[in-house]
C-alpha cells in the first residue's frame, strides 16, 4: 500500500469576494478535495476578510492576510511557501480567485500525473488543466505553449495518458510537484501581475516534463473573452516590463526560445496598440515598461519585507 500524496490548494485573492466564494465552492465540491486550502488575501477592502473569518470548508483552510497588496505574484510566493513548509504538500494546486475548478479537476490532474509516472518512471513537474471561459470556449488568456522539439516518443507517452506536452501554463488550476518548488525556488514576487506564471512554469519545465490534460477543467471568470491584448489599459505596463524580464533576466527559456518569443511579443504589442481606442495609455505603458525592464527584479525578500517573513529564501537563478 502506498500513501496518498498530500495536496494543498493555494488561492490568491484581492477585492473579489464573490468570485472567491465561487472558487472555494468549486474546490469544496470536487470529487477529490485537497488536504488543505491556503488563501492569501492581498489586503482586500471589500469584505473578503470578514467572509474568510467565517468561512468553513470541508478541509483545513489556512487564511494568510497581508497588510499590503503584493499582486498575484507576491501572493503565490507566500501561499506556495506556506503550502510546502507548513502543510507538507506533495503537490501544490494553484489558482487565482477568478478560477472555478470543475468537479473532477483535481482528480483528473492527479490521475494524469500518476499515469505518466507509471509509464515512464519520471514524475511530471506539473499538470495544467484545460481552461475555459464562462461559455465553455477555450480561454485565449490561458493557451498552453506546446513543447517545441518534443520527440515523437515523448508525445506518444503523453497521449497515452490523455495529455500533451507543454512548455508553460497559466496560474489557473495547475498542479505543481512540491519537489520542483524546492528545487527551483518560488515565483518572482516583483512581477506583481502577469507573466509571473510564464516565467515560473517555463523555468521548472525547461529540463523537465510538463503536461496538460483536457480531462481536468477549470472555468476562468474574466470580464471579457480575450488574452492580455484585450483592453489591457494601464496593466499593459506589466505585460511589457515582465515579458522583457522573462527574456532578459531569467533562465526559464533557452536562447532560441527567447528569440522566438520576443518576436511574437513585439508583433502582439503592435497589434494591441494599433487596435486600441486609448493608444496614449498603452504607449505610456510600453515606454515605461521598456525603461523599467533595464533594472532587475527585486528579490522576494525585498518585495515582501514588512509584509511577510519568508523562510525559504531560495531565489531563482538569474
């Protein structure tokens, strides 16, 4: 008999109490419920803290209330460390507060991980769910990056367990092995929002195996159906700065991937600005993002100083 792996869900929230309720309800109604749920509240002011004080789920709920908003990136740093160190997680299941995992999301992700391990003797670094919008269409914000240059045999093994090999995933229902977190460190808190998931999942999958399975499904309750180019407004700054940080400050991508991804980003940014009705805001974000990308991201300890005391201070290799 082998013991069941410990799974800890991590949810990061900020001023979206109603959506958070949907996220927690989705986790609680699953055919498999995680052993614990860590909720990181980024200093919400909309009643989220009051709701969490009285919330009672079917499993242990560990609420971490920060005294400042450190974005999704900072929240995941806090939550993932807590899941591994305080709750002894074997797998960390992470999602934003606008994610609604469907009934079999966790069970199917675990099944795919276990089946792949049985086939190959190698455990995948992470398993990503299929992400759909409210009407069931695949969400363009959460497109998986297929693994280029994957061998035919590797693709065949993934297919046999109902999965495909991917290169990166969004932080919308992704099941990450805790061993990978220990090996590669935590996400980069200074990203604040956007592309922290690209950098992190690409970092841990560069020399490992990452899979996506359509059997595990999560809804992404965004206001509009679109990717980061759909009316980004002032957030375009983070899209530009953080992508450039990925391409110039991280070892997540191979040199040839950086060339390809940079070209794709420039093309997408051009289209986004050209189609915008508020080009002035986007151009301001573009130039500010370009300028700020020349300085390296601050360490996680620096970003969270006075907000949360990290105990695992391992930083990603720059």
